[in-house]
């Protein structure tokens, strides 16, 4: 059998085309790249889903080959969101049934040819499905390329799975079920608008790291949901997630809440108490509304962020903690830094990676999905409701200053007003600014 390097491009190969190969197996990527290069493909490699996404953002390819396992993302979740974000990229994956391609590259048969050649030369690589008959292939209107006993066309799915080598299997067993290779989808965040896809993409990029994350977005836009998703998808998911709202606790008590105190440290301290930072050791500390933290306390927090050292109030003992900090604000922390109300050195420590949660008005395409999701949640503790077109039109016309939180309240109010009626109509839709 001819080697991969000896394959020559057929006569019909005249035009340069681009592809990305997303796989954790470098040998598989190199073999496939060598063959496709012989067919005049310009090939870029990605060791995981996040890198493949970044490569596509930099320069969208004509096609992408996605392995059946990725080290950083759930493949099915990745395929669904990738197709929604990049509808013009032809995706070749093991299971195309859940990802209907909006476009099929006219040179897709070359990809199948290359995949079959890799299969023939490496039995641990890609496993293709049995051949379809000529009538089924020709009926799809796509050119057919024969290789051995199998037939490949632009519409033919790859239905079987790829065998992982022992090294990968061992690493999964070591990391456990929380390893990023087996991350679940992000059900906390509803929507496939470009803004939400970007939020999910950034969550998956930074979740497995220890980098500090700053979440900025308007009130009610789901900042805590993003923080919880970051923790759940991280290697710290088995450790505590501790949240504290810096705006809800008076400044003179916030220090004790964060760092803890000893017995008798101040009036009313009848016993010692572990602070939130200690409670989050090994896990994640979520500082909501960080912009409301008093400036004098920011200096003490900065010391912990820089050195991992902390002291309880009233104690001379210096302790250390291993905590990942995720902060959130509904203001521009950079602007607060320029005005002097927030320390610049702490800002740069917290804003290592920025995620912005969009307001509901910025993603109207997600409104129907959010309504369906919220009504389904309400159906767990009250009679299930549906919504008619007239009510949806009112919702679409609203500005949503309170974002998703406001939407949930509007729907709950409407469900109460509807009583036993199974349908929410325009007559029961009331917004907070229209109430007497």
C-alpha cells in the first residue's frame, strides 16, 4: 500500500482549501495533515476544542475534522455550539446526526478519503461506518470517491468511535470524573446567541486554570451562574464554592466575614469564627459586587491574592490558603480604578481573565429559549404553563432593565394571574414599571 507521503492529488484538485483538525492525538493529526496536504489542503492542527475555536475565530476554514474525544470540551456540546457560531464551516465528526451541516464543502470526499487511509495504516485511529450503496450515495447529489470496499460522500456520517490509547485512558482515570475531558454542557446558561456562545467559550477556556476571573455585567444577567459554572468545570469542583456579596455586608463586618476572627477580637465576638477565605480552601471564592468593597479592606485582600497569606482578626498567626478568586461587578471596575475608588494593583490581580455577561436586551434571540426554560422550572412547583404569541410579542418589545431576573419575575407574576388557565396571554403580562 502506498505511504501517506506518496499520495498524489487527483486531477480535479486545483483550488487551495483550508481545514482544521481537532484531536488530542498528535499522530492522528500529523497523518491526516500529510494526506490532506497532498490534496492541496492548507491544514491547521488543534489539540483541543478551545484551540480549534480560537483558530476558527482567527481565520475560518472551509472544513473542520473533529475527533470523538477532546481533552478540554464535551464533543457533542462543542459541535452544537460550533455549528451555531460558525454555520459556514463544514464539520466532519463521528456523529453528524445531531449537527446538521448548513454547508457541505465540495471537497468533503477528499477528507473521507484521507480518513480512510489513516484507518488503513493505523488500526487504532479513525473507524468509519460500513459502506452505503451507490443509489443512496448518488441520491444525495454528492460525488462519490471509492477506496477499497468503503464508499464516502459529503453526506455520509462517521458513526463509530475512536479508540483512546492507554496513556489518555490513564490520565482520565487519574483526574476523575471532574476532569475537563469529560465536562458536561453548561445548562446554567441558556441561549445560543453570539454573545452567550462567547461567554460559554471563555468559561471553557479558563475553567481548568487557576487564573483569577473578573465577571462584569448588569444586575440580573447571571454573573453568579457564570461563577458556579467556572467552579463546576474546574479541577477544584470537588472542593467548596463559597460566595459572599460585598455590597450586602457593612464594611466594618466584611473583614471579619472574609478573614475570620478570634474570640474577643471585638465587641460581640464571643467565639472564634472561620472566615470565608478559609472555608473556601482548595476551592473557589466568589466575591460578588467587588466594587463595593471598602478601599482599606482591598489592601488586605491584595496581600492574600499576592501571597496566599491571611490573618484572622485578633490573631498574630499567619495562615496560608489555596483559593481561586472569581470576582463580579455590575460596574466598570477599570473606571472605578481610574477614579480612585478601587485599587489599581488589586484590579490587575483580579482581572487576569475577563468575562462579560450581556444584558437580556443585547440577546433577543435567546428570549424564547429563556421563557421556555423558566416556565419549565416553574412547572416543578406549580401547574405547567405555556405562552401564546401575543404574550411573546409583549416580552420582545420590553427593554428588560432587570435582565433575566426580571424576566423570571414577570413570568411568575403572569402565572399567578393566569390562575388555572394553562396559557399565558398578553392580558396577564405585567411589567414592574407599569404597576400602579
